[in-house]
């Protein structure tokens, strides 16, 4: 006798699992404009590459003879796949089965998936749609008792943040532990209008007297502006494309180095408009993103976290094919002065570069940390010193280009001064402990107030001091490597990327995601 009956049962159980939460619930899910969990996995990964693990997990109902009569599949689908030809671990919540709540050994499957990513040294991709293991009040009646909250999976989640790239997509209403899984990522995305994220949903929040809908409470317009989630997109397909792009810049784990990409963009390419990119009038602003995009390889800049911490721009790019982490000041927000969120964004991004061995390119135009009563009340210095710590803990190659201002403690952290780093300045650069504006009144207070004409005296002193602030004066004292023609910047960055490539060390000290 063969084992054909059991093999037939395998196929039968797979067919039942493929029905997800049933025809009616699947139809309702798709009517909301969302793909099913298996459609999501197929759309996110390379064609026919998904190998499921735990496909038979679920809850079976049996007759008196022990024969399977009904089957509710686990609402977590997981396995290995390829993205861009590279192996990854992918997990997806099935909202059509109990809204993604803790059923069908979800907790154990989550732990297994995170361990698989860690031990096989593979990127982790989470497609989150529900509580994702957080459980349901209905479980109280099912179990007959309540459980003390635990997070058995969390040791693996934390370990993975310092070991493999972790990407999470919020693809529906994500609450509790599901929300925590999204936030505990190196890169996270929400779909505008269909994704929400919260500690507790509107029915629970209503108990404290706040009557709001789910988008008001936790839509992408909330969490991509407070830094909980990095970016928002218009469709699920666009979210999957972001996964592919983000992972393309990173190694599979900290035990490898990022791979070099296309090198067809000429390292000696010159963009003439850079010569006038920075206004001579220091009170005028300029757009930093076009500058970034013309210095890196064409179409290679992937900005991360555009809607929060807006005094800086952060993103991944390639320079002569080499993946790099780019930080750039944005004078359109607070004049380039860093607030708490900007400092936190900088810290998190430098940690990402350090963890995955990405050289850092820092385009500096820093007026300092924000000043004033509100800034002090917000604890800006606490956030600021964390940013400085991130710089001074980093060991990856670093290149700073001062394109305009570099003032105060914030500017002092433009690179680690105890290590060799590349440091250039454009002719438009100026720097100091304090900006001349405001600093004169402190340094020359007695002289100005004692003059017959204080305003005239102040102007005389300012003119005298400004004559000494030329970057060429600092270059004479070797306080800067070189003052460079802005049009030569790309060529110098390509040299930096080439020299930095052999200096990257797989398995170097790593910090994961700073708490």
C-alpha cells in the first residue's frame, strides 16, 4: 500500500488554506481596494520564487471518526522568496481570517520567521495588516483566562535590527503589536488612505472621550510626519517597489558588504548650474534636492522620511555605482536649524549607515540647533547630543562638504574629528562658533554700547569680521582639506566612494535601531 491517501490530504489541506478567510471575507477585503496576503507576496517578490513554510498551520474541525470537516488557516503566511534575485524572508498577515488577530499559531510562526531571517542572514520583509500576533478579546472566552502581556518574538525582532535589513509595510489597519512590528524596522511604508497605525483603534480611544475615525487617529498623514513610519505611497504596488529599491542598496546582512551597481554615469560629469546653486545673499534659501540628485548617480537617490525632521534630507544613493548614505541640510525649514525630530532623524539614519557599512556623504548647511523658548522646552540639546553620539560612534568612511553655513554645536558634529575623514568646502561656505548675526552683540557688547553711534560701530565691526570669514582664510591654516569648485564635487565624491569601498568592514560594530 502507498501513502497516496495522505498525499491527497496534503493537497486537500492546501486547497482549504488557499481559500483564506472564505469567499465572502475575501470579496469584502478586495472591495476595500486591498490585495489578499498571497497576492501581496506574489506582487512583492520575484515570480514563482515563494517557498512557503507552515502552509498547513491552522485550526481543524473533525468529525467523530477523526476526519477533517472544516479548516481555518493560520492568518500569517510566511516563507522564503527572492527579491531582485536575492533570498529574503517574507511574512504577511491575512486580514480575512479574524482580522489578523492571534489565531492559528501566529505567535510561533512570527518567532520562527524572525529566527529564520537572523540565522540564514536574510533580509526580513513584513507585510502587516492587523494586530499580527497581538491577540483578541475573544481569546479570553476561548481560553477561559487572561494572559499577562508578553512579547516572545521581541528578542528576535531587536536582534534582527542589528543583523539584517528589515522592511515593514502597513497595508491596512495595524494596531498594537502589529503597529510595533511596523515601527521596529529600518524602513517602513504606509499606503495613503488604506493604511492606519495606532496603539489602540477608534473604539478603544472613544472610551477616553475622543471620537475620531481611523484615518484621523492613525493615517499616513499622521505617522509619516511624526517619524513613526518613514514614507507613504499611493498604492500597494508602489509600496512593493519601495521594498525592492530599499533592499537594492543594502547587503543581505551585516556579514556582507553592499554590492556595487551600474557605473555608466560619468564620474567626471559637471553640472554648470552648481556654480550658482547657492545664493550670495545668505538670507535667501535654495533647493537642496536638485543638488543631491546631480552629485549622485542619475536616478539613484531614494529619499527616506521626507515628511518629518524636515531640516535635513536623508536617503540612499549610488556614487559611481557604490551605495552610499546621503545627509543634506534643507534651509527651507527653520533655516537649516535642527529641531528634535531632525536630530532624531539624523541619529537613526547614521545608525542605518553604520549597521550596513554604507559610507556617508554629508552636505552641510547648519545654522545650529534651534534656539528660543520653545526649542529649550522641547529639550533640543538632549536630541542633539544623541545625534553627536551617533557620529562619534560611527566607523564608516565619511565625507563632509560644507556648502554654506556650519555654526555651533550642531555643526561640530558634521563628522568625527578623531578619525580621518574627507572634508571639503564650497566658496559659498562660512562657519564659526556663532553666526555673526547675533554673535557680534555678545562679543562686542561693551564696544558697541560705548560708541557715540552704536549702530554705525556695529556695522564697522561686522564688516571687519566678515572680511576674515572667507573659507580661503581657513584653508590657509589647513582648517579644511580643500575649497573646491562646486562643479568638481561629483568627481571628488566618486574618488571618495572608490577609496571608501575597501575600507568597509563586514561585521563591524553595529547599533541596529537606537531606542
